[in-house]
């Protein structure tokens, strides 16, 4: 362990097999003592660190950011093209003013040059509410002083599933301590979850028992 600097006293390590997740407080020939974040203590055999998989968070703590990688599942049936009414409402959002103006001008020019039939939004190019939401999320995150935009910075779609279309936030927080990191991440998702309805989007949520009962009642009526 010493030769290849696997672990030091003070490192935060996670060893799932032994239920260890906390700070290394003691290293000796046969065991490693870990004080977990819930204040319990786990003794990990030293050979496990050499022969088995574990996670050392030291590199993250020494880096310039800690990764936030979480997603919001969007209900696919709520995804649509932006009509004039929705665009008009979104223009009141400061982060989107310039984007909407520039994109709308580009779309109008493209559709005119290609003699697109304007009577159906499927023809030509048009903004979608999900794409506009992604742009909003990017600009919101860029303005967040706790996000390191010099590191990997993405708001992206993942593969759609039976739980909807995941929109993933993949950025790095300047705050690396557990408490402040979780506060930063929670603040971001508090805001984005509250912003979703402004784009005429819905968050996917599995039906609860009460949802099913209400559905049955409506059917009986």
C-alpha cells in the first residue's frame, strides 16, 4: 500500500464489501480503521485494499471540482414543438431572451429559403420545449457561482426508457465537502424541477395507489 500510495490516514475511502464509507484514521500491518460518516467504525483487512476493489476519494478532493451527475425524467407525451404562444411566454425568461431571438431568426430564414409549408410544425425547423429547457438548464448552471465551468459541463439526453426521457446534469461543483456539495446539488435540482412546468413539460412519476383509485373512479363515472 505504501509503495503505490493506495491509501493514507485522512483519506476518504469507500469499501462496499465491508460497509466502509468514511475517513481512514489508522493503518497498520493487518487492518485499516475507517471512521464512517455516521460515526461508526469499520475495520477493513489490509489485504482487501491491495487485492479487491475500493474507492479512494482523495483525487476528487485534490481536484478543482466534485462531479454532479443526476437526471430528471421527463414524461415523453409532454414533449412538443414550441408554438408562438409558448415562445411568447418563454421570452420573459431572462436566460432565454437572446437564445430565442437568435434561434427564431435562424429558423425563419431557413424555412423561407427552403420554401417550407408553415401550416404544419413537422415541416422545416422549429424549436421544441425539451430542447429549449436544456438550453435554459445550461445557462442557469453557467450562472451558478458554485459550478466550475472549466471542467466537463453538459446537459444531455440519455436513452429514453419506460420511465420517460432522462435529462442529465453532468457538471462539477466547486464545493467538495459532503454537506456543501449536497446543498449545491439540491439547490440546482430544486430550481430545475420547479422550472419544468414553465416549458409545458411534465416530470415522469410512477402512478401511486391513490392515482389508480382516482382513475378507476373517473372510469366508473
